[in-house]
């Protein structure tokens, strides 16, 4: 699992000009800090991360997509199952019978096991 990422405001900063003119220093800072915010006109435009951090982010995103797909597949299967139960020939009659009962149970509930 990926470590907690620092807030954008807490990242070390380099200007776009520094990235262009002092690339080696910027790379050293990325390796030391894990990421650096690149600014243009005092506004963060890009975050530069080291390759290991990127791999972790990509793996975390892939795992999240996998979990999301699994959950959506389960929900879809449940929906299809419920929809199929509503499409049987006597579904309308069974639903009407439920409404005609007006909250009355056909069998009285009993406490304990029999």
C-alpha cells in the first residue's frame, strides 16, 4: 500500500526556470524528498515524482480500479437476479397479493425454535 502523500502546499518547490537550468539539482531534490512541486508564476503547475513513487501510485490506482470493478460486477449480478425475479410470469400477481394483505402476516411469528 502506498504511503500517505504530503500535501501539495508542503512539497519543496522549484521554479520552471530552475528545472530547465538546474536539472541535476532538481533531480537530487526529487530523490531526497520523493517529489517536488514545479511552479510557474508562483503557482504550482506540475509535481515531479521519483520513479518508485510513480510505480506505487500506479499500482495503487490499478488495485483501486480492480476493487471498484469487482464491486460493480457484484452489484450488477444482484440487480440482474432481482430483475429476473420480477420478470417471472406470476410476479405481478404476487406483488398484488402483498399489497392486498395490508401489513398482515400470513403466519404469526413465534419466539424460539420449533
